[in-house]
C-alpha cells in the first residue's frame, strides 16, 4: 500500500505555513506522499464570500509545491458534491485508489470539534489521523486514541485571510508565500476572481 497523507483545505491561497506543515507531516508520519486536496467548500464555512475560483487555487497550489515530487495537488474533491464532507471523499477514494492507505491531517481546532464531523466515528475507526497544533487549542497527547498522533510542529502564524488583506492594501507578501507563486498570487487575488458559487 502507498501511504498517502490527505491534506484537505481551501488553500485560499496556499502559504509557507501550509508547505512547512506538509513537509513535517510527510516526515513524521512516514508517508510516501502528501496529497493537497483542494476543497470547493468547507461545510463549516458555507457563508464564505471570499473564496477564490477553484481552478486558480488549484493552479497556485500546483506551482507552489512543484519542487517536491512527493507532494501532489489534486482536484479530486472539486468533482464531488458540495459541501465537501471528508468522509464522503475518503469513501470515494477507497474505491478509486485502492492501492493507497490515506492518513488524515487536521488542525487542533478541528480535532476539538471532531464530534461534529459527518461520520466522525467511521473516520476514526478506519483511518490514521495526525493533528497539528493551533494556538488556543490545547491537546493532551496522552488522551488520544492509538491511531491519532499529535505532531510536534511549531505554530505557523500565517493566515490566508491576512495574505488576502495585505494584497488588498498593497502590502508585500513575499515573506508569506513561496517565491514560485508570489506574482501569481498577487495577480490572481488582486483581480478578485471569486468563484460564482460563493459570490
């Protein structure tokens, strides 16, 4: 089996924190690869109105991670019904990618709210999960189930929201996103190409 990290998110836009976290996810969980699963709609953010178009977000992710052959940006979830439920995506992947064993990466904030996830008990029963720390969400590793791991990562205090705000204000973002995509991000987000579904 190919041990594949499942890193889902809107990546609106992808930034250096996302990439650094994915690298540690890859290393610490002994993964063969990490999939950046670009999500069309977070069920907990249905009222979002600043989500960039799917195609543009996907293209920026692909460009940002092109340097690492074990990273892969996928539009898989963009072809599934919305809103995007992780269990639905994992069930579909189990059929389409039977040669892969997926490991789920989530933030500490999502772990605290995990009981609200669709089919959360089924996810926990069938998949390994890695949790990354988030400020304000203390997780006691000793209380976690055997298949759940708390990653020893720093706090990546970079926000996609802040990046979008800096672009709107004409401030530099080159220290927050990969140099491979800085110009692409500024051009795309300055033009305000929001997805029709979210406008």
